[in-house]
C-alpha cells in the first residue's frame, strides 16, 4: 500500500514492522532516512549475524531471496537491505518470495532515482500487498522547500525564523540532504531554545542575508532600484552561488503567483486560504499585497513574458554572448520599468 514518509517513520519508531519495504523515487533523502531507521532495528552487537547489506550491482534476485529465507541467529528477526536495487535486472524472480514471506525477515529495497514501473508483475504485486510498505519518494517542488524546512525543524525541536528558512530554501534548492546537513550544523551553533536567524545563516553557510534572491525580489517589489542594482552586482561577482537560471525561476514564480493573486483576491478574500492557493506561507502574503500595488495584472503578464525570453537567452537562444550578469541587469531593469 502507498504510504507517506511521516507515517512510515511513525510506525518504525513505534516498532510496528512489516516484512517488506519497497522504497522508490527521485528524492534520495526520504529513502535514505527510512533505510537508516530499518538499519537501526538490529542492535549493534547482533548486526554481524542478523543484518545483511546487499547492492543491486553485485547481486541477482535469487541471491536476495536466498538471504531473506534464512532464519535469524539467536534473535527475533534479521534485516536484509538491498541498496541500489534499481540495478537488479531480474525483479520478477521476487514473485515466488512474495507468495511466502519469511516472517522473521525484514527485507528492504532502496530503489533510487526513479519510480518503479507498476506494469511489471513484481512491482504491481509489491504496490498492492498489505504486508509491504510501498513508498514513492517524490522530489519537493521549489515552492514547498521552505515549509518543509519549517516542519523538519519543528519535528526536531529546532527553532528557525521563516526568513532564515526561506533563504536556505532559495539558496540550496531541493537537495534535502544538503538542506538538512546545513540545518543540523546551524542547530549546533545556537543555545538550546533559541532561534536560527538569517544572520546565523549568512555567517556560517556563505549565504548572504543581504545579497540573495529573497532580497532581490523584495527590492523589485518595493521598486528599490539602488538595492536591486547592488544585489545584481553581487550576483554578477558571485555567479556560482547565484546562477541566473535559478534567479529567473524564482522571480518567474513570484510574478506568476502575483498574477494569480490579482484574479483570486476578490473571490478568496481570506488571506490564509489565498496563501494556500498560491502555495506560500501566510507570512509572505504581504509581498503580494505590496507587489499588487506596483505591478498590475498586465505588467505581471509582461514580466512573465520577459522572464521566459531571458531564460532562453541564458541558455544561448538569441544571445550573441551577453554575460549572465548583464542579462540579469537588463531583465531587472525591464521588470521594474
């Protein structure tokens, strides 16, 4: 049965185990986190006898099922983990094992970087079994990462400001392993019970709290030409940390949401409901209220068209070699005029 990441962790923490776990999808963080939890089921002093780690490049399915059919040694259960399971070529040979699961074995497949093709017999069977945790690990969309950071911090008793979470999300993107690594490092630098703020993010991650896409967007919303130009200059001098394609994508998302805001604000006057429709934290609704006073619906549509044009230029289309910094300068000027 299909399940959520949180529900899988909840059951594992409650020691409610299934004999079979099949984890697939494009987001490795969720797969790795569940895999680690299953690895932790066997105590350290028993792992030599009752935990087996296999790799898809090195084994076929017969070797996997032979291991799974063994009995644990002087213990209640054994754990078999198959990493890089997407490289196993003969998955259909798992079907006989699915008909007669070994009750003292927990067998986990970590099938990374893609979803399994449920048209194939083995995967179809896995996805419908009541004794199998079938988890599809989807990548987060860019606009969901900041909220995910807030929820991750909350569940781990870490306090973080909304702005600091947004800066991390905008700067680190959807690589959740990298995001969590940065959060965990930052949490060690603050006294217990205090909050991770944007100044701490700037000091210890190399992400500037004054020169980032979040602040560029804010300058554009407020028509602060001087601040916008300073940030563009900073981006031009630090292109590796501020790729043009990411900057354009973030501004595109804002103006697309602002256009939606113009058309939805009358029919959805409740700010919380409107934030949900836009897929943003309610804290940021002020950006749309302020932006709507400067940029009407027609100008939003014009800016969206501009960003599509400059996205193509950044990829070499109709561009005779203009550097990225100059392209961004032109784009920001046209957006604000």
